[in-house]
C-alpha cells in the first residue's frame, strides 16, 4: 500500500503532456568548460522591478583556471550579458596547499566563496565568507567591501585558524543597509552567536547567543524586525531585530522566499514546502514530498510558485498544493538549481540549471497574430532582416490546429533558443528573436507543427548574425 501511495504521488507530480511546454531562451551557457554553475543568487533591489541576478561557476579539476573557477558573474538585465561584479571581490581564493591530509600531492587549490550577500540598496557594498587559507588549519573568514571591491576588509572576529567553515549565515537589511547580521561562534566556546552591525560592517556586536543556531540568517523584507535563523530541525524567529529568538515550528529550511504583496512566506525543507501567512509566527506544510530542490514565489501573487529539481521547472498556481511541469527542454542538463521572478513580469522567470541560465515564459512572448484567415498550406518565411543585428523576425503560416515549435540552433546544430512552443489556431503569425547575448555567426531556425497523432510540417532555414 505504501508503494502504491508513493507511485500515485509521483504520478501526480510529473503528469503532464507535450502541450504544457513553453518557450525559453538560453542567456548563459557553461556546458563545455567543465565548471558549470553551482549557485544562483537573486536579490530584489529597493527600487525597480528587476532583480539583480548572480551565478557562481564551479571548479574544473584537476588544476582549474584561477581567473574563472569559482567565479561569480552578474547579469546585465539590459542586454543579457554577464560580467564579474565588484572588481573580483567575489572571486575564489587560490592558494598552494601543502597539507598531506587534504592535498596529496601538494598543489594549488581553489576555495570558492561560501556565502555571498550583496546589498539590496548599494551595488558597491557586499559581504562574503570563504576559506581563508589552504593549510591543515584551513579556517574561514568574513570580509566586506563598501567601494565596489576596490578595497576590502577582513573581519578578524569572524575568522578562525581551525579546519572548516564556521560562519552559518549573513544578511543585509533591504531598507537600511547600514544594518547587517553575521552568524559566527564565539571562538573557544560552544555559543553560536548572531552579530549585528549598524554602520556597514565597521563594528559588530553580539545580539543573541544560542547554541542551537547552525545555518542561515534571513531578514523578513516585509517586517524587518523579524529575523529568521535555522536551528536543530526547526526555524527560530526574533521579532525584535535579533535581541532574542524563539522556535516557530516548520523545519530547518534550505530556502525562504517572500511575497511582496502580502505577508506570505514559503520555506523549502528536505521533506517539502511550508507556508506562513503571519510573518513567520506559524507554519503549515503545503507539499509533503522531497522532490523539489529550489523554489520561488511571485512577488505580486502569493499563490503562484515555481520550483526546480533534476527533471526541470515546475509551477503551482494554488500555493504549492499541486505542481505541473512548466519546462524540461533545457539541454544538456535539466537540473534546475535557482529561480528568479521579477515584479510585474507576467509568466516569465529566469532559471539556472547546472550548466546554463535561461529566460522561460509560458505565453505568446514575441508572437504577433498577423491574420486569422486559414492558410491553404503551411509555410516558413525567410527571416528579415538577414543578415541582422541583433533582432530579426520570422513569419510562418499554420494550416491546422496543433502544437507549433520554433527553435533556434547554432552552426553546430546545438539548440540555443525555443521561441515558440504553443498550441496555435490556423493563421499567419510573426515571431522575433533578440540575439543580443549571442556571438556573430550562422544560425538556423526550424519550425515543427504536430498533433498528437503525427508530424504535419517541418522546415529549416538559415540566417546570419553580424555584429
């Protein structure tokens, strides 16, 4: 009976069909370097609707590249390009390891930044935690910059000469970024302490000691006196800016996401999704399954959730009670590790897999209905202009109702964008592609029209991007 129940739960989670697939465009690729992507940070700024998005690259072994391994990159939201932020402040720490316990034979190793928190107010201010050296006593340290990485300061009270990471959380106040919190033990004691600064990191004072603390610190952006901290199998909450904490149930969350239109908070734990509607004082479990690896809530609709796992991107429209597959066309990896949803962005999200970043949408983005008159036959027109830089247009005619896919490939035949993946009525349509983030070269675009029974029409044409 237990096995049957598990199968039913799995089927409920994954059941879908081809017609639920939507469009996407790859805006970053790291699938050939061997590094991949290991983390994605999404920061809602105090002004504007677009979040600041950061990704962290992995490390290619055995030696790696000290210029790019473990590197943080930031997305330029205007043109979908990527750059290294803060003048390399978040770059990995490379050092020569001679400790026979950890490095045999001795070699250069890469210590990635373990925690990285940029200010939601000031793009020149950030705090990080990373391993400070490569010896047998390889301890961690916390550092900050207030001038875009031109200079940085190590916080000696948050560093140790012992093996392993001791910092368990960092967060910066989203309205007054002079206030920030760091979780770090008092060395030589069993106390794990939350420290607070009110002057952008110049001085820090302990605000509470609790030996249960051991992971993450999160400020509630809607009610900033509420500070969350992970403890042993539960969530701790302070309602007085960190002076004292008390347990509020829930689990020890891997992620906490806040809806900016009300007081709803979602927490992702190892055994499912939890929800609070009163600023975190009480929690209820809305999804009892360990299939999810990351979540995101729409900033302006607390019932609209997105989630990722190794199979792709999922969506819930009823507050996490049910999930349907939103997109699994990502290649070569479908493993979604981060999701970002902007304010007033409709059904568009930005997601990261373990090797790429995509913009994903679920409606007719960039598709114009030219005519609803039923064409006599299918056709795909030559794109115009051609050559182009950076935007081009595609015209196509659909003679029968069916699933229409319009896909872009590079010169090697690798899929780089899926512009259309929708059921369309017969008619004449036009779509566009913005190739700002792509290099010059030859590309191909292919249209496929199919019903559930057969492939009705397929055609491929060539185009040239010149920058």
